[in-house]
């Protein structure tokens, strides 16, 4: 039952930030990578001393800027100040559109120390490079991970990869009766099961021969 | 040294060649890292010359999971980020969703009061864990039991409200899942009653303890300017003398109706952060007492715009429309108008923010968390330099990171 406020099914926006409802949560500044550095330098000089957060959004099919790098800034005094002096500090949100063919943005680690891990995380999860970052390497995913999981074209459960069974496991015939490990064929499994049965039958025959008439002693 | 041969000589040789510096890896399996944190430290003698915290050992892709769940389901994984104050996470997320839906002004006062109550109880419960485990790090075992007993009573309240102790999923879009159950207020009165004598004991055990004071005073100092530059929020920022509190600066859920003080100190060492949190627990209890007075008044706990919440149980058996409505909500959830919004609340660790983007579908397009723990923890590489290696645990404890939130 869609309400009057909700849009009909299927009508999704390619660029939600352009059609956002009128919510007064922050002043919004839109820039492209060429102008982001000067804009942020200006805001820093203007008294936005805190970079609260630096994140990214992948809009996948939006042209020309597929990604948004989002900076949340807060105007705070950088010396001890009381509650009344601070009042309601001003918030600014800088949205920096990043095209998919040149996913590079200049770093702001020299303006705000807090950008260090945040930029590493955006690089790790979105593959957006921050030019000039002193130590740009993965932070959440393992160092040898391939792909950037928060991109919209990255599947939820990860990329399917070829898994080879551990040799020590594959050689043990008693595993064959259990769940087949990935990479083993059904025919091979049948063969292994047949081998296990043959061995078991041979053992039973040997036991029979040892006890003579097959009756329990 | 003229020792020849043997591993000792080799070790001494290495230390000499590196000008007496040695690299020591602390964690990720270390009892006082409060989770899975690895700090690669370079030490000269006992003094830290370089510290590099490595995170990501608990990365579970919660932000990715949330994009693939309905708006109402996403709070399940979101509550698991900061697992010491799950209700604060759910509250912040739903405040953002409600703003996008345009129903933020229709939340009934009783629902808002309960949300404030649970948020403040979460703060006390979360600080109990910090205080108890922080004491253990420094060898003070007894305080732990006093703190965790108090926390247990608060978790009992969460269990009564939503059915689960850790992740009640009690806050819903438009209000609450249901009204507080019968007997909840009596239990709440019990917690309010036990709080003061219990905290008096804890303060006697820990606050004036000369060993704890020796370990914490003048350790991990950070100036106000650096605290702002490193993005510290919450008790860590207020211990540096900056009185920024989201509850006061950007009131939400009716915080403007309650009287409370924003605690600040200026020493900005581990002990100052310790005292700020202790005093903050008292202020949280002060808010809880004020909310308690409001809760005697019955009232609705759901926004009248019922398009986003299931119809009352009794109507489902009688009305076809209610049944269809319920079915549609469960099977395909609701849609949220396209747009983006940033919502912040004051969590136990600082400014907890959610940047939520909707493209008009029944699933969020993006849920970005502003994790206060991550920004607070990052400063470790700055404040650890020049301190003793033994004080590393004091500094980690005083920053109070939760790794569910740092790594998400």
C-alpha cells in the first residue's frame, strides 16, 4: 500500500541528491575533483576545523560522475570552548562527483588529520585513489583482496572463485562419502565411493575367511 | 657487548643496528585491546617511538549488507555495529529514514520519551563496560563486577522492551515496535534506585584509587586543536575542553526538553576522559529520572501515518485491508522518497552519524556510518608517541573503541 508520500514502484532516481526533499541538515556544496581541493581549503580557512566524516557513494549508472565522495564538515573552535559559545555549529556537506574513468581525488590529510583512515577506507571499499595520501593501502579488507566490495557492481556474497580442495583431504577416501568438496567431479566421487565399497567388501571377505563359517565366535 | 654466539647476541646485535629501537606487535589477540586491534609499535627501551594501529580484523561488510535489506530490516545489521549501545545506532538510522519520509514531526511524544530513555540507559550500560574492562586493564578486578551487575539490570530492561538483551530491535520507523510492557516501569524504578549507591561504590573503588590515578594522570594527552583536527567527538573531545555535544547542539527526539549538563574538562589526559565519562553517566541518569516522570502518561507510540508500520494486531483479524497492509509491509516493505540526509546523535563514544541515500526503492541505496570509535581510535598513533609501552593499554582503554563499529 504505497502512501501518498512514497513514489510508485519502479520510479527510482539515478541521482537522488538532485531531487532530495527539503531537509535542513547541512549546507550542500557540489564540486568536481578539479575544484575540490580549493573548495575544501577555503572551507578549512573559513573555520571548518573538523572533518567529521569522509565517505563515498556509488551511483553506478549516473553520468558523467559515477561516484560521490562526501565530506561532512563542522565549524568548531579549535581551543577550549564552552557549550554556550559553541551553540549550534554550522555543518557543510561537500559532494565531489568522481567519473568512473578517472577515479582520483586529491587528498585532504594535510588539512584534516582525521582524513587518513577515512580515505584509506574509501580507497579500500570503492577503489577511489587519493592523490598525495601518505599511506594509501587497504584498511578493512585483507591486503591481497581483489575488487572493491562497496561498489554496486560487486556482488553481495563476493566474486565466485575457483576453490581447489586441500590435497590431504582429497586423498582420504573416507571423505568421499561426505559432502563433495568444491572442484571435485561427480564421476570422480562415484569412483571413490566404489573404491571404498570394494575395500570394505574385501575386508569383510577376509574376516569371513578368518572365522571360517562366518558365524560369530 | 662482547657476548659471542647464541640468540641473545643476535638480538642485541639487531637492537644495536636499529639504534636501540625494536618493533613489537601488540594484538590482534590481546586481552586489553577490547576486541581485535593490532598495534605495531616501535619502542626504544620502554618508550614508544612509533605506533601504527591496524584495524579490519572484524570487518563484516555491514554497510554492504544494509544496502541489500529492506529499510525496516536494515536496522537488524545496523544494531550490530556498536554492540554496546545498539539502540543508539537504530535510533540514529531511523531518525534519518523518518526525515527522508517526512514523518519526523509526527512521532508521538511518548515514543520520543522512550527513545530518549533507552538511549540514555544504553549510554550508562556502555560506559559500565568501558569502566569495568578499563579497570581490569589496570589490574582493578573488583570494579568490573560492580559495573557489570548494573549493566545486567539495564539489559533486563532492554529484554523487557524488545525481547532481546543485546539487540532488541525495539525502535521502528515512526516510533516503537510496541508500548512498554506491564511491569517495565517498576523494573526501571529499581534500576534508578540502585544506580546511586552502586556508582558511589564504583567511584570509591576506582576514582580515588591511587594506582589508577598514577596510571592515568598525564597519560595520552592531546591538545584541543589536535583533538578537533583528528575528528575526536564525545567524551574524548569534551575532556579536551570543547563542549560539543550533539544532544545540545542539534537536539533530536526532544532532548531540548530535558535539563542536563555537558561535562567538560581541560586536562585532556586519560584521567580526564575517565572523569568525563563517569560524570556523564550521572547526567544520563538525571535525564532518565526526568523521562520517568513523563512515562506515567499513556499515549500512542507509533506515528499516525500507519503506511510505514504494521496495523494493530487486533485489526488484522477483523479487517481485510489491515491484513493486506500487513502482508505488503512484510513482503515488500515501504518505499522511501529519493534523497540523501545526514543525521547525527550523541552516542556513548561521540557523534554517531548516518548518511542515508535513497533512490526511491524499498531498500536503502547507501547507508554510510560515521563511526565515532574509528576516528577516536585513529588518534592513538599520535598520542602514543613518547609514552611508555605499558601505558598503551591505558590509552586504548581511555579512547573506548568498539570494534564492531571501527571495522563494521
